[in-house]
C-alpha cells in the first residue's frame, strides 16, 4: 500500500528535516561496533565487511569468494561442515520514506498538458529472497525469488555452477539465469532511490528504439564460462544466452542469442590498494519479424534477427583504504531496425504493426549509436559508514532518424548519499540509508517532448537477515 | 532552582556519556597503546600496526576480537577456536619450537589461510596490507616487545626420492610414533587421537593425511619438513628436531606423501613396493637402523 500526498508547493524542510533528525537520533542511539549477505556470513562467521566494501557492494575478497563459487577455499565449504540446522537463506527489504518529484507529468488540467508533480510518503521496496551456497565442494547454486513492492514474484536469479573443474580455477561453468559478469555490479549498487537506483547505462535504450535485449543490467538465461587466477587478479568470462532479456519460455526469437565477454586485471599499487581495470563486449541478435495469429504476434516465432552491440571499459580504483572510484563506459549500437522500433512488439514496447514482414527498412532509418560513462565514488569512513556519489552521462552520437534532435534521449544523472550500519556482526545486515538523486532526459516529456527531469529523496532502513 | 536542576541533569548526562568511553579508552591504552608503534619487516616492506586498524576491523575482528584475544563474536560457534594473539604462540613458524615466529611466517599464514578452520586464505591483500596486519597482530602480545623471533631452521636441499628413502621414512614414522595420533594409515585414528587437547585444554584433531586436505602450515615438501622439525606450538604436535636427523626428516616427508590421497611419485613407488602400514607391535629400532 502506498501512502502519499501530492503537492505543487511542497515544503521540503518541513518534512525532511524532522524525519532526518529522528532517523539519525534513532540510529545514533543504538550505535555499536557493521554487515553482508548474512546467509554466507553466518556460514563462515565473517562479518559482512569482509566481503563487502559497503554492503552490498563487493570488495576484492568478496569478488574472489563469488568467483570461487561462494567458497572460501578453506576446506570448510561443503555443507557437510555446517550445522545441520543451517539454512542458507536471506531476506532483504527496505521500508523507506521518499519524496519523488518529476518536472513534467501529463496532467489534463495543466495549460500545456504538463506540470510538476511531487509525491511524498512512506513506501516499501520489493523483497529479495536470496538463497545460495554450496551443494558440495565446487558445486553451488543461487536462487533469488524477488517480489515487487506489491508482492508479484519472479525469479531474479536461478543458476547452478560447477567450479574448479579439473582442479583449475580457470574452469568454472554456470547455467541458468544469472547476472552478467561485470565486476561493477548493479545488483550490488549502494543506491536505492527512484531516480538514482539504477545504472542508466545498464538499461539504456534510445528513444523510440525496439531493442530491449541489450540491457547489460538485466539478468539473462544462458550459460557462462568464467576463469580466474588463483588470487583472482586476472578474470575472464564468456556467456551465451537467449535474447529474451531474461524472460522465461523463450518468448521472442526462434534462434536468437547474445554473447557477453568480459575480462579484467587487478594489480597492486602498494599503499593505494589493489586496482582493477577491465573491459566487456556484448554482441547479440534479436528478432524483428513474428508470425501472427489474428494479428497478434506469436510468442517464440520471431525471426529476422538484427544485431546490436555494447562495448566498454570498467575500472575500480582505490586511493587508500577509504576512497575508491568505479568507472564504467559504454559505446552502444543498435541495428537501424531496432532504431525504427522494430523488435519488441510482444509486450508493447513497439506497436504490433512494426512487424518486419517486408524486409524494407523505413526510409531514413539508420543505426542509433551512443556513448556514456559513469563515475561512482565511495568514501568509506569505516566499514559502517559510507558516503557515496555517482555521476552518469549518456549522449547519443547518432539518432535513428536524422530528423530527431541530436540530443534526444541524452541522460544526466547524479546521486549522492550515505549508508550507515549502526551495528555490524556476522549474523545480519542493517543500514540507515539517505540518498538524493536527480535525473534529466532530453526531449522525453510526455506531452510537449521537452526535457524531463525528476529527483528523489529517500530515507530508508535497508535490512537483511 | 530550575537552572540548578537543569545543570545537574546536564552534568549527570555528561558523566553517563563520558564514563563508558573513558573506561573503554583506558582498557585500550593500558593493554595495547604502548605497542601501537610495532612494526614488521617483510622483504622490502615495512608494516605499521597503526595502519592495520581499518583492515583488522573489516576482516578479522569478528573472530579474533577487538583485543586480539580470539574472543570475537564468532568464538562460540567456530572450531577450531580463533587464535589468541595475546599469548604470542603460533602454530606455523619457521623458527624452533617455543620461539616467536618471524614476520614472514605470520604474513605467510595470513596469505595461505588455515585449512579446516574458519581462517580463509587472505591472498587478495597487498604485501603492504599483510605487513601492516602482521605488525598489528604482534602488538597484541607483550612477547613481541620483549623477545626476538627465533632463527629460522635450515632446510637442506631435498634429496631424490627413492624406494629406500620411503622405506626409511616408514621406519621413522614408526620410531617417533607418529601413528599414535595420526594412525598407521594416516587417517588420524591412532590410539591417542581421541584424547588430544591443545595448550588451552580444548579438544583438537590430528591431521588426517588421507582426506585430501592441505596441511595447515603449507603443503610443499619443504613445508612438511618444517612442520615436524619446528612443531606446531600450542598443539600436541611437538618438534622432532632433537629426534630426527635432517636426512631422516626428508625420508619421513617422502613416506607421508605415500599416505596422502593425491597422486605422487612417492605413492607410485610405495604401490610398486607393496608397502604396508607400520606394525605398531614390532619392536622399536634405534635411530639409523632400518
């Protein structure tokens, strides 16, 4: 249930300051010495901070643990070593208060058809039920049923993995639905707000584009090989998956696949810490032509594959134990067919009529291309307190149609906030989270097609057990 | 009167807030502050205890505790129990029994981890991080302030494996009664195995050579040699430096390889020889006889 008010003349100070003070008071009053995916923390007796730079973002040790198939490699990984009552399950949810404001909402009574709309109120995040771990030494699984805030479930992750095949850390295979292998993980982002919770580049689709399949941030269904050096300094992976954007039952193409390749190298820089640089490439094809029945596209009938690609660099740089930067870049390109809004017509992203049955490309259509980057900074005062910011920019370099404004769809996104864990143990996770974010996309307001901006203020209690 | 009451309440609040902090500060000061300048020297890297506070809190404190006494929040739940750094007694050393380990020894333990315990291999740390943590570990124990580490034992060059050496190693295994704890087949089921306790009176298991685990203090031939020549201080595993000659120690290393589950040249030779487990009823032979 959502409780909220709408007001054009919102008094920010009147609502936010008392709430902030109350929250800070509550947090400080129970302050003790901080946390992680507690299912693993409970299993191994490590505090969350051992694996997480700031929960849920992984640090180097946590990345190595994950790359080893959720194993510490201390010969205590198999479940036979656990107390029989150990149950590897974690629940995560975030009750919060937020203020959401959008500059141009379509409103019937507004003179231009648009006006600013601001909503404040208490709310809930979705629920993640995370369960994962080893089935036997070098055999592990991850299962994450997730619900949106209204309780509608889907499977965010479901995979089994086989690690250290032939006793080699270079042979690890994963099959199922999984997060693509970027060491900068959106699933583990520190940001939670409506306008700043996502990495825009992980989901960017040009305005009017019909390609939902190239979203780096969506978990995909397929198989992945991953190899790494013993100390995880060098990591390589290659995945192949159905071009379905992670949807089950292969609802789109008959033979549409995407590949994702990633590699990175870490190196020590003495007192500064361990730096990691890498790159990724995603290349795939997805359908633009569907058989129809009664005019309705038939699931799984898609042919007429067209291509898309995403490539970029990523880096995680430390300037001592307290300060780090994540840098992510992307150059993206879609086939002109997608740019003309062919492709995803099953769920209504593009109109049903955009069914490529003639093979004739709409006049003037060309491949949309774009470039983007973000820099996320974390100042980790202590394992219990992290101050963060992210600045992200996406710029179209070629529109699908020359008649489009050159900056149509460009995005600017800025987030700043902090997470404070009032206590930290190896049993559960709890963080007070305060974040402000602002986003603007060019030319996408619903009525006038002018710039659209939104901002969010979030005060939440992020917990998992 | 109101003002006086107000002031009184403020003073009381101040005292209530300050006393626990002062008390905590005193404990820390009394126990450890004098040694906070502790350094470690590993290769060309100098570690500083002060610089490791952040990493210790992030990675180690859950088991080893704020005061390094092994009484972190996980103490009740983990087995073996976390090391009590305040005692200054360490299993994995290159130095003779009873002496302090070198800084390199402590760094190696951090990087290697301790198999079959909750201590994982922290080989993601930089050399500097490990050196700082070594200094931090040392600052918990007064021993490191008053004693120097022992001199690392000399490990002679590893000889060629031969059938005779393996047979000789078997005799050493019998003579120094390794089987009493480790069992005649190396399965940790010797007659004394169930009675073993560490120096703190906690039950402790002998190493099972047959289940594929890595020995806690390293798995190379040199590591095995070192383990029984230095002993594992704080455990029932003694040093055999006074009982085994260096050549015999290598023989024993080769024999132990035959007990391990991993394929090895020694194992192949033992199979060809049809080598049987030691006979615990056979009369003991003096050193040097086969």
